[in-house]
């Protein structure tokens, strides 16, 4: 892709606004069939709905929740939106361009760009449970759950928190592990919603 | 970047971080998180003086993961520069960039922990100098950037989009955001620290303030608009020995016209110590040419 506009124009079609019983955030459409990835702290309280880029609002259900990783997978079967793909394994090196798309303060779509600062900086980020990808782009509340994509529009991370002005996201590799675990549990027990719950965590955004 | 793929820019920035990151080291010499340093030459590193809290026990970690003790060759708190010596022989000396213009892409780099290199992107937002640090020390130039100065970035480099070093970042010298001392301004400081363990500076033994020449009763034919009014003269100092009096207006030291105090301080480098110079002054409306021999500041 040639420009930031092009990356944002493509990405925004795959970003939804999530409203929950306690507020709103963003969601990232992954895979066919209306699956939406977002933060657990965005989607923990129902009822849930996903508003697509075309303005259509669809009810969504919680398909899987992992509070430890701060990830949630929602299902909105009637949502028609092109899915994003995850960046290849091992992506996310310092200096790479990163573009975040979200719905700050629950409003219109917005984007911000910067570079990857680094992975898991001591002294920069409070990351007791997992490695986070930090960036110098500007996040605001409402970006949470939206994608942080690379220059080719592939998901490097899921916008999650702001710490001392540094934006941080859950890296694609963590998302991949989460989805793999969810898929394994679905195969074991395809009926029940899946709650891989662990400790609740404080979150900004 | 019309006509170019965004992915190429991303890859170029990543390569710049990797390239300059090879010359960016972790400096562990304070109680809290680490700070950063730059390979300056064979066996020589530079960092910010304020991150050296315990100079007897300085550990350095290189990009390749090796760690070793470093010896403090010298530091200058006023300019916030310290020079370290290490025994490692295979250090990656960075390329140094030509002075940038405002608007050039710039990356701040840091190695605040063993986790690896960190970087932030912005542009060069100001180029200036000479100036005086807020500790009163003259430095020949500065750069400012809107790239972030993250915790532990002090002492690390500001680099171009090609990974060439513009200068050393420090968070101490400015109250808001990053401040960068260009490598050309660092050069004399580093040389002095390596040779003497400190930055040698000359002094005249006067206090001055700028004054408009027109108010000082200047004779016709002086193009200079401002001079430096002498407001005190140290007893027995170089200025007193040269016969300077309270109320004299300094116009030029050597061939440097003196219109503000930064120009006077900037002209008192180590090369002026104990070297007799012409000093042009205005005294009671009359030009006088004196001779003065600057001393060495303690």
C-alpha cells in the first residue's frame, strides 16, 4: 500500500464499534462468519452490540473470554465485514510503522500512527502477565480492542492500554495462542460459551 | 513519499533502528532503571552525566548482550555529558550524520533494559545554537525533536532515517521533552573529557549584562548594536589585571563581537586559557583596546 490513507481506508472496514453494558470500545473483525476480537475489558458486561463501518448495528454474543490476556472473542453472525489477517509470526520489531484504528470516546472512526517502540520495556510498561507491544502512536479511550496494523494492513497487535503516554497492545502472537486455545475448547465442547477466566486486571481505555 | 510503498518506509525505519541500535548501549549506573549510551569511538562511550549516580560501579551492556564494567574517563555536569572507557575491542562505531534541517525524520533510540532496543519516531523540530544549558554552560548547538524521550532514553542517540547519529539526547537540559546535543558540539567536550577528565574553560573574572550601544554614548562608526556592560570585576582576576573597570562596555574579544553573554561564554573555550587577546571596550564614550589573558575556570 502506498499511503497511510489507503491503509486506514482498508482497515476501517474491518473495525466495529462495540457497545456493552458498561460503555464502548472497538473490535477487530477476524475470520469469516462475524467473529470479532476485542479486549476482555471492553466486552465483559452484556448486552453486546457491534456497529459496522456502514452504520448497521448487530447484536453480538460473547464466544470466549480470557481476562488474563485481556482478550475476548465475540460472534455477530449477521455482520458482513472483510476480516483482517494477523501479521506473520515474529513481526513487531522496533522501528516498524504502526497504525491504530479505533473509536475514541465512542465517536467516529479515528486513526493514529507511530512506530513500534519495543516489546515489553522494563520501566516503560507494567506487564506482569504477558509481553505487550509498545508504540509511540497516540491512543485514546475507545481505541481499546481495535487493531494496530503494519504498513500492509496486517494486525500487529490489539490496542489495549496507555501507560505514561506510551500505547501498548496485545501482540498478534498472543492473539494467535488465544484463538488456538479457543478452537481446541470448541472442539471439546462446542455448546457452552468459553470462559478461560483468570485474575481480573485494571485497564485503561 | 509519493510513488513509494509505505512498507518500504517501514522497513527503512526498522533498518535504521537496527543499525544505530548496534551502537546504542545500556548504562547501568543509577538506582532506578537503566539509561542509554552511544559508542563514540574504539573503547569510548558517551552518555548523559546525570545518569551516572555511582561512578565507581558502572556496568555497560552492549547490543550483542555482552556486559562489562566501564571506567569514567570524565564528566561535565553543566553540559550533561560523560565519557566512559571500556576494554571491549569490537564495538560498533556508528556513522555520524550531516547536520539536519528542521523537518528531517528523526528517531530517538534507547536501551533502557536488557529487553532490547527501543525507538520513537518524529522529526527534527528545531536546530539552533550556540546556547547556554540551564546550568549555565555554553554549548555550540542543539537539536530538538518531537520524537519521544522515554524513560531510560537519556544518553542515547537521535538518529536519521538512515540510522546515522545526529547527536546525544538528554532529558535534563530542557524542562519539556527531548533535547539533543549535536555530535559536532559534543566533539570538543568529549576530547577535553578524554584528555583532562573535565571540560576546561577560560574565564575573564567579570559579570556583564547586554546593553544597547546607543545608550552607552558610543562614538560614530560602531556598527555593533549591543555590547556587554561590566557590572562587577573579580579582585585580582584576569579582567582586573587587564585594567577593566566597572561601567566599561565590552565590544569584542579577539575577533568575536560581543553582543550577548552567550557569545562571551562561547568564546571562552579551553584554547583561550592563558593566551593573551585583544579586548575592545567602550569607556566613557571612547574606544579603548586592551590586552587580556583569560585564566582557567576552576
